[in-house]
């Protein structure tokens, strides 16, 4: 469950007036927010939540943690724009098994980065310990892993407006159509990462000990309970828990999964998709609940209603589970699973604001999802755009995430707005007083002629040509306003930070 009320010796420092002012000045969208129930004090609109992975109680596990496994191979490079930046705590780096633990975490991160195209960086600290991040509070015996995450208290309309404007998939369209006409709660509590995924200003504010404050570098902290029997490589071994499955579980919760049922009146984004029957919502811990994105017509997976587990996790069967999912409330030894495009976790992260890379269309109708491929091949003389310099660029093959087919003269994917662009390393011929400018430093490939700015204040005007070209490609997207804003802020921001100031 969302253990917002866990005692914390650092809590008194979270709600200081000075910090309240600093965070209020640093963020947008928290106007009118009130303090979280715990601690009182000044209204910050920011707090901490905790989620837990539990071991199943119907099977006893007595194995010891596996040692001397060596590093496992890392999964394929990510395909999306999402970046999860890990920091490995000394509890990992000093462990004899550190190479295997770090490789396992890297694998779990790569799974998420390969699925989502949100241009944000999520910072997570990873630990292997028997205590919470404060270093003193012990993890209870039934805990396999725990996450401590930053949440922001956003007005309902602020979050919903940003969420619906961020729709990029068929799942989003279906889910947004199921949203109510009136607010289910005055305030909704997205994680800091989830807020940024839909364009809100919700920076990380968590420090390494789990306390919150302006300048805190983390969106969350994930701790694997080092007293448990983990297998850090696959396949899992009898009597041992798959560490990657549990790590993915906790990453999901830092990204934004989780419920506030039985904890506080504010809803979490996931709670908007909790149903007991077609057209009937259930936001209570009694009765049955299930995850659905089409107003309760399709039961994708049941929600856990056992108060000894997280209400935001999935209903779990006895061990061995017939269909083990990453977010099952209670995990069994010797079973592994991953987040996928069509798993309940992938769909859930998609509809709360993450941009799922849809190479196929979800047609889930039961607990076991199925998929139908819908991406058509490029028709000659079109080609599929891909990142500059990548093998096969300019031929129908590797897609950079937009699924588009482009004219052969424009074979490069512009990551600013996911459209095809011409590859011109030397840039165009420019008039006197102008210089070729491109945003290659930002990962884009389009080019233009710009006046060379000498001061920060001149960046907007000097970069206007490349900004205009970037914005021109936004009109065909499902969220053009967000795209245009990204063009402006990314290019001008880079110009201001560069010395000498430049658009490239």
C-alpha cells in the first residue's frame, strides 16, 4: 500500500517555509495545493510516497542470496527518448556481487527505455540493503523490495488537461474517453517523473537518505532487501526470487504507478482506471476492482484488495502463479516476467502519460494479452526514417520511434518533432552575417541559417529560423502545442547555455 504515514526522523525538515518558497518558485501547476496529511506546515504541493513488493506467504523460501554470478549480458539498446539515470548506492558498489546487481538493474532500465518515447530524464538511486534509504529503519521481513518516490499534489484540472493533451496512442484515446466529466478528487498526486512526462514542472527533490528538499537529485529510491534470496541472472533458480522482475516493479512505481486507496483522499493517476463493472468505478478497498481503460468494459487485470499488499498492484494467485506479472502484489520464487507493450504495466504507464512506442496495436481482452501488428511497410520510393549515422539509415528498416515513411530525399529522423529531415552535414549556403545552424548538439538533424548571437538575450531572435522549422513539423502531431513549446525551449535554452552562444 501507499505507506505515506511511515514514521521518519527527517519528516520535520520536509515542510520548512524556506523550502516551501524555493519549491513553489521552481514549479508550475501547484497553485492552490495544500500540505500532505503527514507533518503539516507550509503548503508545498510535494511529498513522498512508498510502495513495496511482497513475498508470497503461501510458499516458504529458505535459500541464501546467490553469490559470484558475474555480470549478465545487457539487453538491447533503448529505442525511445526516455532516459532513466541510475545511481548505484555504496550498498551495491561495495557488495561482492556488485557487477551482477548493476547489470541486472541496467537490464531492467533498458526494458523501460525501449518502450517509452518521453524526452525526460528520470533519476533513481538503487540500493541493496535491509533498511530504508534513511539507513536506520529496517525493512519488514515480508518486504522483497521498496520504492520511495516524490509525488506532487496537482489540481485535478491541471493534471487532466496535461494528460489529455499528451495523448499519443490508441490506448490514450480510449482511456481519455473514459475519464469523468467532473473531478473524482480535488487533488491528484502524480509522481515527479509522471508529471514531467506530461509536460508539468515537477522536478526531483529527493536526497539519498529519502528526505525531500530543493536540489534533491532523485525522483525516487529503490531498495532490494539484501536479506532475501535473489537471483540476479536469468533464468531464476528454484527457491530464489527474480531480482529483475522486482526491480522493474519498483521502477514502475517511481514512474507513477500506485494507489492512494485507504491512505488519503487524493487520488493517484492509476486510480482513475479502477472499475468493478462496466460503467461502475470502485475506489474502495472493499469488493472487487480491476484495471480497465474502456470504462470497465474490458478487465485487463484485477487490482489487489488484500490490505497486507499494495492496492495499486495486481491481484496475485497462489504460487506458482499461472500468469506472473511484474506488478503482482505478491511475488513467487522461481518466476520471472518483464514489462511489455501489451502487459498491464505497459498499458497502465501509457494511459497515465508515458508515450508508449506502438509498433503494434493492443487488442487485449483478457488477462493474457494478444497483439496484432498494424505498422505498414514503406511504399517505394518512400523510406523509413532513422537516426543519422545508424546502419541502414535511408532504407525501409529501423524506425526512430515515429513509425513514419519519408521521401528518399529526407531520410533522417528529427528527434525534436519526430519528422523526416534532410541530412546536410555542412549546412546550407547562408547570407552574409549568418551562419549555418543546426541542433545536432540536442540530437536533432535539421539545419537552417541563423544570425550568430553574442548575448543570451539575442538567442530567441538568432535561432528563429530553426525554431520556425522545428515548429512547422508539429502541426500534424496529436499534441502540437506541446511540440512547439519543446522546440522553443530546447533550442533557445541550448543557445543560452553555449559559449559562444549558438543554435547548434
